[in-house]
C-alpha cells in the first residue's frame, strides 16, 4: 500500500474544500454529522480513491508509482473526471 504524506493529505483536503465551495456549500457552517452523512470515500485495491458528496464524485486521487519505489499522487477534480 502506498503511503500518502501529510502534505498530500493536506492537498486532498484543500481540493475537497474547493470542490464543496464550488458547489455553493459554506464549509465553515458544515457540522461534523453533516459531513459524515454526505461525504463518502471509496478506496480501491490500487490505493486510488474517489470522494463523493451526496453521491456525486467530486475528487479522484490516484497513486503514480515509479520503478524506484517512490509514489506521487495525481488528483482530478469533478471537472476533470470522465463522465459515465
């Protein structure tokens, strides 16, 4: 399993905040139970993740591992996600 650094995790959080803001959601007014009810994350066997808000995908995070063993993370916001 690829380990996500604190700086990468902080970037994921920043992008999630941006995506919610673009949806017109006032982040500062969200209560923890509202976030827990509406934010879901699917984690796949390749360590990629998709974050959903109210069932809609808003962020995909994919590991990009090199032969040397290092991993960088690619992030795709809802505008970059392929349509189903």
